[in-house]
């Protein structure tokens, strides 16, 4: 399938349906916050936004190996939109998940939503490569994606960031009813949309949704939940990643030459 995609061939709708429907069933059974256990001596690779850049996804796999039980990945949201090969990216990630659920973990990003897919290209691409039915189907399945992951009870991985209030516990995130389009405010919105800021406290978001949060907010959240580190994506970084908040927060972004920049 990946070789066909590389040569810009399409997958027959029948097989695409099988993958997406199986994915719907698997995701539906997952909690909103998924715990991942990585045994001693093993590795887990966290990838940030891929944004429909299929050839860059292939490059990640060529550099780092294909997803498998021995070589698991966590893709931290924003699989689609902006790039021209979102259908290929999402079907590849979904197919790996169907083939081996523990080889790949998928988190929802702010672009796994109807309103963003309408504006930033995924909806039109799905219509042209698959069909109108798939537009609805993907919108539904995106609502089933987990909102965050915790690795070995110590590393909190989320697409966007932290919250407008202190005292949020992991149990509060587990309790979120995620089966909906992202709301304009509240915990789910902030998980998908927030960004770190270099100064303490909280501020308005440059995006108009979510908020900006300082190192003190990160520190308190980690202390409250007995965690060591926040890993998030959502922002383009020149080096592909950036370490902030006294080493307690890492942003990872995996779409090189993003928007031709």
C-alpha cells in the first residue's frame, strides 16, 4: 500500500472502508487518556505534526524503522490538512494500528476536526480521492481519537498543552467525554490548542483559541500528577523540536519544509 502511495496510486475504496471501520471500532474502546508502558531497555518514538506530508512520513520510517511491537510510535496529532497527501498519511497510520495495535498510538490534534478539515484541505482531498461518505466517516472516527497519553506514568504527551486552571488531575482528563467536535473552551479545547510561553503565568493565545501557559503552570501540573515531563506538538520549530520550561516541556514537530518554509 505504501509503495502504491509513493507512486501516487489510490487505494480501492473497499479497502479504505475496511481500514477506517476497523479503526473506528478500535478507537471507540480506548479511554480519553491512554497509558503506555515502555519496558526497560525499549524505546518509543514520539512524532509531532505530519500534516499530510506523506513522503516525510516515509522518510521517518526509513530513518527509524517501521512501526512494530519492538519499535512503537506515538503520533501526536495533526496527521492531516495543509499537505497534499493527507489521505495517504491517515490510511497508512490507521493500517499500522489495525495490523498491530501496540505498534502505533495516535492522539487527536486540533486539525482532526470538521471545521479545520473544511478550511485546510483534508475534506476536499478526501472528496477527490475517496468519496463524500468518507468525509463523514473520517469526521466521526477523528472524534474517537484519544486526547492524551502517559508514558510509564511519568511523561504526559498531548497535542497542544495545559490548562487555564490549576489542579487538573489525570483523572479529570480520563473523564472527558471526547466523542464530539472540539468545543470552544474547557479542558478538551485546551489540550488540543494551548501553547507554552516564555514568561510565567497565563496569557491569551496567539491563535484565539486555548491559552499560553508559563513554566510555573507546567511545573505545578507535573507536581500535582507526579509526572516528570510534558511532550507536545502543535507549533512549527526550526530544529524540529524545542526544549522549554526549564527542561520540563518539549515541543516536537515532524513536518519539515512545512508550508514550503
